[in-house]
C-alpha cells in the first residue's frame, strides 16, 4: 500500500490545536516533527482537492501551510536504524529493535522492527495501550488486535499469557510486519489477517485492543462490541482527550460499561467492559 504524507504548519497556532483539527479528518496516523504535524493516509483515500478546500477554511487562522507527498511502499528500517530508540514503559516493558542493547533484566522485552513509523511504542497512544494492558489479566484469554500495525500489542498480549491472538489490519505491510515480529519474538499463537473490522465476522474474544483513530473507533464500535464475549474488555486509544465524550457515548450506545481512562498530555485511552 502507498501512503500520502501531509505535512502541516500553522503560524501562531498551538500544536495540539492543529492536531485536534486534523484528527477530525480521515487520517490514519500522526507524527509531530518540531513545528510540523505530519498526517498519514492511504493514497487511495486521499483527495487532494477536497483537503485543499478544508485547509482553506482552517478555523484558527489564515496561515495553514501544507504539502502532500507520496510515500512509496518500501521497507522503512534504514530510516528507523538512525532514529529509533528503545522505549521502556512503567519499568516493566521494553520495546527495542534487533540492533539495540538487551532490555533490562526482568522486563518483558519486545523486539519490534517496523516497516512504517507506527506502533513502536514511541507514540503516546501505544504507551497508553500498554499501560492499560499491564492492568489486565491475559492468562488463558483470547485477544483481538484490531489495526495491529507492527503487532506490538498482540505480541505483548501473547507474552502476558493470552492463549490465542488475532491481528487484523487493512495494510499489507502491517500483516507482513506483524508476522515477522511474531517470529522475531517467538510468538506462535498469533495469526494475522488483512481486512477491516468486518473481517471479524461472528468471532468473539475476551479482549479487543484497538489503537486506531477516533472516526474509525466510533464507526466500528457496534462491530467491536459484537466481537466481545460477556465480561470481555475493550481497550482503545488513538484519539485526543477532547474526544473522550464522543468515544464514551458510542461505546455506551453499543451496550458497553465504562471502566477507566488513561491520559498522556493531549492523548487519551479508555477501557470498557461488556456486561
């Protein structure tokens, strides 16, 4: 899959304000690079003219500057070897690449080599998801990692004792990368599939993990709720603090009970339980 990278700058506008505006649009991931916000979307979903019209109506000033560039389908490891540092979360989980030193003794060590710059633990939403997961009991459970990316969450679930993990992603690179990272971490009980939420079918799980974005989470909430066994937990991130009411409303409308939230600056994560 080819991706479009849209790089945006807005003079005199706080970065979280620009991010909040962009998160309302159909982007799949974001990356803050100094004063520039980079947003990523599959090339076949990007309408440059339509985005240009929205940008011209930017409500927080007249100086939104942006460029769009095509990122061809390729391996991103060379770039990551220059930029990717190990990540340690709550002194319990270390996410590292094959070329990094060993993790501290006693940590759950996850060796992740990404093909795109998502899902390495560097983004706050991945960290938030892992923190929520560390509060759960995965031993003997079945897990769905929806929008699995690099597979880091599903792999962690397996390391925490899950008996069976299913990863689903719309991106060919993600499916391939998850399989490679499973092999790299000695995980044999995680399968991956290409597709969106509707690929779940009638299957149900004890945990559903979804680190995607607000629009997709709200849209697919009924599908995710249907994919949960009674007493199952749904853990979600990929959205901002200000989106919590919208996420909660959609989840409760799908019959789920609110449990708790985690936040990291402007980013948020939330857990629900099926009665």
